[in-house]
């Protein structure tokens, strides 16, 4: 599994939540999660990955935000080959392991390579298995009103054409934040 695929896998685990690293909890300075930026080691305070695993924002120990994009943009010279090379040079694979092993669910899932990278995120956890043992689980259909805040990148020759494409979701859609505004029970499916 290449680095970009591993990032997508971690995105599903983090669920667009920011992960913070407590530097005081490490016995040795070399164990602190870090990346190599411009040939210099930079300790990372926090990380956020969008739900599709196409963007990552890290905050360094001096509060500098660094944004990564993991999608091709041929016009700017960002091919998958150049992205993969940059990820390798900055030590991203080791950083991804740091993210995983700092996540509380890593204890339940297991080893990064052997268990997590082959893990089906929809598989039942110990918590859901206990709930099913205690009582029969039922399937509920819930109506959800979701408010999303994000942006769409569209290619167009004019602003009017761009706005039309946005309304049709004809572009790359990225959600920076979403909020459930309302929920309502529709029906219980297991009767």
C-alpha cells in the first residue's frame, strides 16, 4: 500500500478530527512525531486529514501550519510520482505510524502493517460486540440534515460558467467542516 493510500486509511480512522501530540509524554526527543521539511527536522504538534485523505494540515511546535495536498495537479507539476517522492523525502511513512499509534483505537486494532492496513473500518469493535451481546441490536433509519462548509475547485472559462459547475457539483469537492443540524427518527427497520 503506497503512502497516499495509507493516508486515506488514516483519514477514515481520524474522522476529520485534529490529533494533538503531547511532546512531554515522550521519554526521548527523537521519539516525538516529526517530519523533515527543507532538510530540517520539525516536530509536529497536531495533524488534521480531510475525510477523503486528499489534504493534510500539520502544525509544528512553533505554531507554523503546513498544508499537504495528495492529488494530481499537472498544471502545477504535482504528479503522483512527485507527490510520492516528496512524501518519502519528508519522512511521511514514519509520521503516519506515529499518528496511528497515538490514536486510542490502535490498541484494539493492533499492529500498523499487519492489522490496520488490512483493517475494515466497518468491522465491529469490542464496544459494538458488547452492545450486541447485552441486547438485540436494531436498525434505525434516521433523517439527517447536514450542513457542510467547504469548497469546490472547478475549471471554467468564466465566473458564470464556474458558478454553474459549482451548482452541479462538477468539480473536486472538499469539505473542511460539517455539522449535523437536525436528526429525526423515520422508522425502526427491524420489527
